[in-house]
C-alpha cells in the first residue's frame, strides 16, 4: 500500500483513501494482540474494541483518550481527506487532518509500548496479531496519502 500511495495518481489516491473507510473498522474488530497471564493458559485475543470495553470499566479517562486516538482521529482524517479529494472541503484544513493522523500514529506507539512492557513483566505472554499490522498499515497509508495530497496542492 505504501508504494502505491507514494506514486499514485489522484484517482488512485481517492480510491486508497476511500478503502480506509472500510479497512479502519475492520482493524478495530481484528485481533491486535493475544495475551495470557501465564503461558499455560489459553490466549485471549484483544482488539481495539475489546480493549476499549475493558478500559471503560477500569479507567474512563484513558478509555476516552484511546477512543479518540484509535477510532475518532483516524476516521475523521480519512473522511476529511475524502471531502478534500472530491472538492467538498477547503485545502486550508489539510494541516488539521495531518495533525489527526499524527494522533492516530501515537496510538500505534502506545500499543507497541504496552506490548514491550507486558512482555517484560514475565507473568504475561503477549503476541502481536494481524490486526495490529492492519491498523498500523491503515495509519501509515493515511499519513502517506495526506503527504501526497499536500504535495499535489502545493504543486497546483
């Protein structure tokens, strides 16, 4: 996806961005991590949504932050870029959309940090799953699309 975004035509950029409107929700439901308290117990799959459900009960403030970073920021950015690509939004709002993309990337960093911390605890077994790669790919593709869009706007 990243190579396609790097040298894509405007039509392909629109298609890639529109595909993110489907892929982000898939990534939210997809297993991102598999975790167990000890290696002898079965592994529980954790997705963005199951993680958020757990967080809402334990720490609502953190749950609100993660909901914003993992769900709202990337989706709002993708919708905004779609509006921009179809001429329904001012190009002056592109810096705001890029900022939303950076916030979404912060969420990927937090997840990676949690994996490293959990692995270091010794009592917890954590494995990454395909959903983490999908979510990371969606966020990186969105970042590349916005950079490419910015480049096209400045060139014209």
